[in-house]
C-alpha cells in the first residue's frame, strides 16, 4: 500500500514539475533563445540547443523530480548545453557570413557582430555572467543560482569581466 502511495506521489510531483517547466518555456522562450543564439549565432542551431536542453530536463525530471528551483536548474542545463555545442563547434571549420549592411554601418555605432566578438574574448564564467546580467536581465542572485556560484563570486567575476571589456574597448578605440 505504501509503495502505491509513493508511486502516486512521485507521479503527481513529476506532473507538477513538467507543468512548471512548460510555463517557464512559454513565458521565457525569447530569453532562452537569446542565450542560445549568443553561443551559436545561428537561428536553427539556437533552436536545436533549446530543444536539446528541454529534452535533457525532461529526462532528468523522470529520474529525479526533487528540483527546488526549476528556472535556475533549466538555465544551468541550457548554458551547459550551449557550452558543449560551442566546444564541439570549435573543432569544425567555420565560414564567415558578413552582410553588406553591417559593413557599411557607421564606425561610431558598434554592430552586433563586433559586440559578440568582444564578448567572446571573455572566459567562460565571465561571459555567462555578462550575458545573463546585462543582456537577459537576470539579477545577480538568479545568475548565481543558474551558474551554481556564490553571489559574491558572481559579483567579483562580473566586475573583472567589465574591466576586461573596458580594456578591450579602449584598445580598440586607440587603434581606430
């Protein structure tokens, strides 16, 4: 009797977790897309990464549905999936796709490609912190949960990354 009760309770908790995940995806899909796109720079690849991370979460929920913070847990899986895809792509030959619009824009306005290039010069945890904090609007506490770090560590790494970005931009301006 106790086994049946535990099984029913586990199914109910799984159903609740899946519903929370569905609501998260429906409400924050654009944010998830921007995170995935910041790693891939391709629409279809970003969609594939979102789907892959969603599948990983569903499989993990079936094994362990004692997750306290679905949002932070999902974003951690999404970022780790993006990192894995980025590492795999580093070993593949790349092609450059530059449109005429980006090339002819004013030098005083930074293009998205230049911004992505500058941010890509950051190391892994700093890059994620900058993207999550400034481009996706997460708080420092949420960023710490997503990256499984202490809040003070996130602050320190964020300020170091901002200083590094400032140095890169100053060197870039000096060469123009």
